[in-house]
C-alpha cells in the first residue's frame, strides 16, 4: 500500500472525529482499511515464510514447511 493511501486513511479518520463523514467517505474509508489490512497480512505471511525453527535435535525447519504439514494433517 502506498503512502498516499495511508495518508488518506489518516485524513478520513481525523475528519470523522472532527466533523463526521458522509456516506461516500465512509465507504472509501472502509475500502481503504480493507486494503491496508490485506497488505499487512500479506507482509506478515511473507515474513513468516522466511522464518525457520530450530528443532531440539539441531535441525532447521522452515516455518512454511511446518505450516504445510499442519494443514495437511488437519491441525
């Protein structure tokens, strides 16, 4: 998500507190917030995919492999 959209989210937030938003602005705010949350989730997933776990026996397992194994086992 680019800086202009983040700035617009903040602008709409401040306007909602100061004077309120009309219906179109409320919809825009909701849509921008959903985009922001999707971007955060994508970034977090990408970060976690690059994390590895050191097992007690000293081996290293990428977290994405653990997640895939758990999804396959229904956990």
